[in-house]
C-alpha cells in the first residue's frame, strides 16, 4: 500500500512536467487525425494521385443518393478506425512507442466497389442495402485482421527483411509526391475542376486559386527551409530544433488567417464558397444533431442483412485485404530505418491484426500504421503516454468535430500535407543521394517514378526488377580478373599464410608471428562457412576454437558482395546468437563491396550490443580501401586507433586478425579484473552465500561429510564448515549479466537468474552444399526439424520457461551440452568432489522424482 501511495504521489508531482513535454506530440497527433477527415472530404483527388496517375480516366465514381449515404458513413467511420488502431498500438501492439495509426485510405475505392456491387444485386429500394454494406465493411476489418495474425503466427514477417531498402526508400518518396499533390488541391472548393495531368497547370494557377495556392505552399516551404537550414539554426540558437517549433508554427497559420479575415471583413459564406473553409453539412453543425450525424451504428440492422449478396463483392473484398496486407511490410521497415531503431515484423503483424479485429468488433473499416505521421510524432518526443492523450482528445473531437471543422481553414490542412509530402520526397530524392552509390540511387528513382505514374503495386515491382538488375551488374563488374598491386597481393598472401599457420599442427609448420596469441589449436574454425555469391554472415563457433572460448568471442565472416539480403543473417548472428559472446569480431577480409543499406545496420547493432555490455569490432578492413569507402559513404564511423577506443560512437577496426585478437584479449583481461572487483565476493560474502545455499537446498555439511576431526570453538564453527565445503570441492562464484559460466559439475543457483543456451551443432560439411540426390534424401528430416522448431513454442511438452534457472534450481552440466549464461547478477555454487557430487546427484534425482509426481 505504501508503494502504491508513493508511486501515485510521484505521478501527480511529475504530471505537469510530463504534460508540458507531451504537448507538441499531442498537438501533432491530433492534427494528423483531423487531417484524415480532410482526406476523405477530398478523397477522389487524393486517390487519383496516390494509386495511379495513369488511371485518371479509368476511375468513375457513382453518384447516387444511396452511395452519398455511404460517403457520409465513411466520414463517421474514419475516426473510430483511427481510434481502434491507435488504442491497439499504444497498448503494446507496436514496438514503436510513437506509432500512430489511422484508417487505411488506400482501400476507399474498394469500399466503394463493395457498395456498388451489392447495390447492383439488391437494388436501390431494398431495405437491407445499407445494413448489408455496413456488415460487409466490418467483415473486411475481420478478414484483414485475420490475415495479419496468420502471417504473424507463421512468422512470415521475417521475409520482409529481404526487401531492398532502396526500393522501400523510393516507395516512401512516391508517397511524399502523392501527398504533395494532394496538398496542392486540398484547399480548392468542391466546384473546382479535379486536377489531372492534362489540366494541372491551368487548374493550379487559375486566378481564383492563386491565393489559396500561395497561402498553402509558402508556409510549408518556409517550414521545410527553416528546418533544413544550418544558418537559421545557428541564428535562432537551435530554437527550430525544439519539439514545440512545428506545432506552434502550424497553430500560428489559423491565427493569422482569422486576424486577416476580421480585418478584411469577408463573410463565412464567401470563405466557404471560395475554398478557404471546409464545407460541412448544416445538420452537422447543430448541437442537437451531432450524435445523429456521427452515429453510424444506427445503420446496422443484422435482421436485414442479405449475406448471400456478399459473393458479388468478393473480388473487391479480396483486393481490399491484399492491399491492406501489402502496405504494412512497406511502412514498418522504412519507419525503423528512418528512426534508426530495431523492429520485429512478426510482432507488428500481430498487433495490426488485433487492431483490425477490434475495428471489426466496433463495426468500422480497416486501419494501418501511418509512416509519415509516426515519424513526426516520434521526433516530437511522442510516446505511449503522449499518444494516450491523443486518443482521449481525438475521442472528444469525434463528437464535436461538426462544430469545430467549420472554423479550421483549409490552408492549415494543405500546408501540413505539403510539408509532409515535401519532406518525404526530399528524403528519397535528395538525402538518399548523399549516401547511395549511383546505381543504388537509380533503384530509388525508378521505384519513385514507377509508384507515381504506374501505381503503387506496379511501381514496387519496377523497383524490385531494378534492384535485381543492379545486383546483376555488380556481379558482372566484379567478376573480371583485376590487376593487384604488390603491397595488396603481399598482404593477401600474408593473411592466407597466417590462416594456414593457425590451422597447422605439423612439426614443419612456420613459427608463430611475434605478438600472436599462442594456441595449440586454431582461433579460426576448421570449417568456415563461406558463400561469396550471397555474402551471408556465418558465425564461426567450433569446439576447437579455444582462444575464442577463452576470450568469450564469436567470429562472423562476410564475403563477396554484401547487400541487403545479408542484413537479416547479420542481425540475427549479432543480436540473437546461438551462444552469447562478449566480443563479436566481424571479419571482412574476403568481402570486396558492401551496399549502403547493409552497412547502415552496423551502428544500430553496436548500440544494442553496448546495452548488453558486448562489443563489436571489425577486422580485415584496410584504411583507404574500396570497402572502407563503401562504409564511409554510409557514414559509418570507424576508428583504427585502439588507444582511442571508447571515444564517441566509433566502431573499432583492425587491418589484421592478429591485432584484433590481441586487443580483444587485453579487453577481456580488463573485464575479468573489473568483474572480479564488481562481484564483491569476499570471504564474508561467500560465507553468506554458503548459508543461503544450505537453506535453499537443505544442505547439512555434517551429514554429507561427517563431523569434523578434533574440537573447535563454537564461534569458529561456521567459518570452519565453509572451509571444509571448499576443500571438499565446493566453489562459490558470482557472475555479471552476460557472462558465460564455465560449468563442469553440478550447478546450484543461489541468487539471480541464468539462461540455458543450446550448444551449436557440429558443422557437417556434407550438409553445407549437398548434391541434388543428397538434398532430396535430407528433405524429409529437415522438414520435420523445421516444423518442430517453428511450433515448439506452442508445444505443451516444451514450455518456454524450462530453459531458465532461478534461485533454488539445480543443473547437471555433465549430462547436458547446453551452455549457461547469466541474465542477472547471479551467485552460483558448483560441486565437483566425490562426496559432494554424490549428494548433489541424489538431490537432482529427488527433484526429478518430485517433478514427475
């Protein structure tokens, strides 16, 4: 109770400060939610540019009284769809704390198609027409959510990591272009001619539209320039970098607008007719009709639903689900790349599935995570607390928007959309040009052009084809024989001689190079998994690599051309290795080129490894080499001076393997010395741990070893018992988080928590590159293994928690090949003596019998 009271008082005390810091993100998030309603008001123009500029003449909207009812219902459906998405993601459906969701606007043509098909079957006067269409809309949310959940359960989100980052960048640039075009036409009155390729110039620069265009474009342009100008940042002393700058700037626009309107004396009707204010139905502005206008639930009547008529709209329903599912794999990786954070696509799929199932329950349409909104809310320090406030504020506005919308100038929404579109387009077309090679940049531009002029799905296919062509050209360019200079050839030959020397055990083997780590075995595995064609990463862990085991290191080898497809295996080997290590050595000796997107994953991996007390170093990278230039183009900060290690965020790199291993050994010795100091297990602490061990496991020294010989003073009995325990083979050790426990006997956990890690299977060279016949013979066995690995988490026989050891647990290292790693600071007792081992074995058997019972 005291803890609850103290936390409540702390929350109340810090609430004003948190609200002050949350204000920018709350303002932006709420503006974005209001903006989606504006998109629906001008949905035809938006969709013509967002989906396909070439299909302008092919999209025909059916204007009918019934379909007008559906449009009004869609305006009411967008806010509940946004709220369900935001609520699901804020409660843990997304790993991005600033993730903002909204209705999936790309599906609007398919929603209209569903309504049109059902209307053609039932007729205009059928009483079940509107209830059937509303039930179909809710059904699309259920189906979309089920598709997301199925993909997440099957872990198919892992395939998203193999999408080329250049293609995703081009697709986001196309979204920026479409938003920019939407922003240009957003403030124009409904009577204006819709924008198309043929009349864009005459429509935009018409005399009646110039004022709207200037009032929208100039604020967006100024905002974009001030955020990108280094001189303005210095002149304002960093004021434009404040999280309040964008929200305050946007709120100044309507303030200036209404001051000017009052000064000139324009009437409200004139402003609506000329496009300066949104057109809102008069019934929506009356306080008595607010609930009736937005109460779309009144359109549901399941007694009148004609379920059989849904088969006529099955094509549009399927296309709607497919479009919804395809958008998320594009947004999530790009959002993670822009924010420079890691992501779990399977988690995002499950969270988005829950959001859409929730949307179906409340009877609204599908929703999805919004890339552009999430970027700016996150940059405004938005998190789960801030988005909780956005949910509350948006819910309140849901019921009073009919009263507020008439006072929101269209130029505010237009300026915001123009700004976001400009920033996204510049990120793809300008910022990417600073880091990408010209062939990689060509993929970005081709994807951007394809998505803009052919359609989003078609343009994405164009980008994939362009990426494949680029990688083919890289293979052709790198395949011819190259003339190597003497120093390069001599260095390469020296590396090969060193590899042979490390593997050699023959008496005639050359003497070790001075300064090299002495080892009777190899610090490099006898079998190194190399694949120059794909450039994948492989962890070199082997039972004979005693030097690596001694310094707790793992070697990852990269070879050939390293491109985006290498990123998943590299991140998995670094962030989720089969056996955790303290030092990860990335060997790029055999690599000759790396793609910018693949290189950019290193700083993120280094940052996450540092949180766990682990280090990534690179060896085989020569300063000034072509590979070093590739890393430099991606702004990877390498440091070639070991004496300056730890300064800034640089990654330590070595030209030779010997220098890298020597530095790792020195750092290992420092960590061991520091760890011994931090463990703090002096004699008194060890005696206290021995008492805890005796209490937890009911250990009685006199029963196990017998009474001590001779007499001893009573006050010295505990100390002498502890000394007898140590002399009989007991050992008490403390381990810091992340340390691997060298376990040779029976282990008892006294304090903390340990994790059992499956030992890597020995390398089988016959399975690395098998023949066709051998592969076919292995197929059934490998299939069964894959199914068991995939579904083991759902198996009752293999619970997830069984590999975790906590205080009071015991583990026999002699009968298990698993490794043991400390997850928290842990105190462990190990016994190896004959008498103590006999007692420990009996204790293990006793525990096994009790568990079986």
